[in-house]
C-alpha cells in the first residue's frame, strides 16, 4: 500500500503554496502596518510631550525671571509646576526636573534628587542646546528637554521623561491581532480550497480511474460528452489518443503480419528446389513402376515389391507436402507446450536437400529430454528455418552446422553455429535491422522477424562471431511462462 503524503497531491500543493502566499503577504502587511502605527503613536507622544514641555517652559522661565528681579518671592512655585506635571495621566511621565545652567537640580519629581548635579552625556547635550531636544536614554524612555531662556539669558532647563512601555504593549497587541487574523485566514482558505477542489478534481479522479482500468490491447471505452472546460478538453484528448493508439497498433500488426508472410514466402521460394527434388525422385520411381505394370510382364513377387515401392514413394511425397503446408500456413498465434528437440528436427527436415547438396554435416548436441516451453510452433519453426538457411548459405564449400541446447538459470538456451565466413564486425550491430542484407538477394527481414517472434515469446536472440570462424546464434526462452 502506498504511503499517502498530503502535499504530493495537486490539492495539497495548491493549499500549501496559497498558505505560504497568504502568510508572506500578511506578514509584509503586518510589518508595514505595525511600523506605521508605531511611528504614528510615537509621533503623537513626541508632539504632545514637546508641546507640554515648551508651554511649561514659558511659565517656568517667567517664574525664574520674576524671582530674579524680585517681583515674587521663592515659594516653591517651580515644585508646584513639577507636581502638576506628574499628575497628568495621558503621557505616562516617569520623571520631571528643572536644572540650572550648571546641571544642578533645582526641582525634581523625586525630592531626593533636589540639589544633585548631573554630568552625564545626555545632560551635557541638554545644557548646551538652545532648542527643544529629544533623546532616548533607554529603549523604553523618551527624554524631552527645553531651555529656560529669554534671548541670550538662560536660567536653566526643563526636562521630563516619558515611558514608552504602553507604546510597546500596544504594538505587541497589534502584532498578536495580525497573527490571529493570518491564522484564521489560512484556515478559512484551506477549507474553501478543499471544498472547491473537491468539485474541480472529481472529473480528474474519474478520468484517472478510467486510465488505470485500461489494459494494453483492449478497445477504448466509448466516449461520453463532458463539460467544455479544460478538464473536459483533456478527457476528450485522452479518448482521441486511445483511438489513435489502437488504430496505430492495428496498422502495426497488419504491417508486421504482411512482412511476416513476405519473408515466409521468400523462405518457401528458397525451399522450392529442395522440395522439388524430394517430390520428383519418388515420382520418377512411381512412373517406372507404372511402366512395368503396363507391360504386364511382372511376376507376382515383383508386383508386390513394386506396389510397396509405390506406397513408400507416395508416403514420402505426402510427408514432404505436409511439412511444407504446415510451414506455409498462417494460423492465429497459439502457444502450446513444445518439445524443441522435435521442433528443430522438423525444421531441419525441410532443408534436407540443401544440407545434402552442399555436403554440410549436422551435429546435434541436444539432450533427449528438454523441458517443454510454451511457444507458437509455426512461428518458432520459421525462426529456426531462417537461421538454418542463413548458416547453410554461409557455407558455400560445405562445413558443419552445430546445434546445441540446454538449461541455464531457468531458461532454455539454444545455440546454432556454423563454420562459414562469419559476419564482419562493422555490420554485426545491424544484422537485426529490417531490410538489412549482405547477400544481395532476399528481403532482409529474416533476422528482424525472427527477433520479433523470439521477443514476443519473452526470449532473447543474439548473433556473434565464433573464435575461429563462422557465426553463432544464441536464443534463450523462459521455461516458466509466467
């Protein structure tokens, strides 16, 4: 059973890619919005804080001026300003102070700091600046300072610290909202995609089942009308492809059958001279016996002898014609358990005249009992006749045709070798090509058709040159049909 991976399906991939797209888009928008909101809120704090410090600085400057010229007495008015400032709840002020021109604390929100002198870097910048100054002593604190001065006369500096903790909390809360919205949107999109893809992929799944159910050699199912969308077009194209494949297969089988018959007729033509000899010799004997019977000068013993000769001749003719007819017929391919020893001997009998005429010695190294192999006998007979004919034609001055058979690794191995001139090494790879011949005659289809027959039976055929001379053909067949 195949392991199911959710993201290997089209639906899973689309869901994953869309989720990544939503996540990337929402993250970008969230970062941009959060940064924008943070800047806006920070700008509001800065604006309000700056306005507060500058407005209060005017009051503090007037008070210090009046105290200096004696219009009012020192009575803690500055401390009241600082105390009122700390009572404000809108800006989250964490400290407020008034420094003199040397950095000494005149008034402070914490009474313990009054009289202290600050010499830090931030204070030094404050004391030298004649404008409102914004600084960040730490990540969560905004320091705003404004000089207490009129023209070139300076009495000191008003300084407050505003906490940015609430700003940080609001930004974190906004980020959590975006995370929640993004997760919800992804879940919603996943559900919608699953629902929509159920409708979209249903015809695809149906087509897939039909494709899985098709078997080689079977007729395509009748085409049924489908929708005009892309899936419908794909379904229509699939059925048209099946029809073209079936038509091409029928045409291929028809062409192959014609080539098969053509090569067989060529082989029959080559057998004609031998068959004619096998028939003419007995016919000559029959005519001689008939001639003596007509003379009516035969003794009863001689008549019986001539009748027996006539019977033997007729049987010989009958056997030759029967073998030729069995070889020439083209029944539908039909496999049956076949004894290759008998099949080889029967194929050799068709070539008996050519073998004797060229004085070829046939050496058979075949065990008496070979395992039966399920093959089409007529087709396999054509394979052996074609190979034997090639070997006989290669041995013009006589030679030895050696046929061996045996079992190796669960396969029946038949080896056919001759002592002819062999095959040139440069054309050895082409011998199984259709219409390739080196003899200047014939169709060049013999070995190609033989290879096709052997391979359709699950076997293999190879041709090579012997160590000394001649060619070697090795054919292997699986003993177990499965």
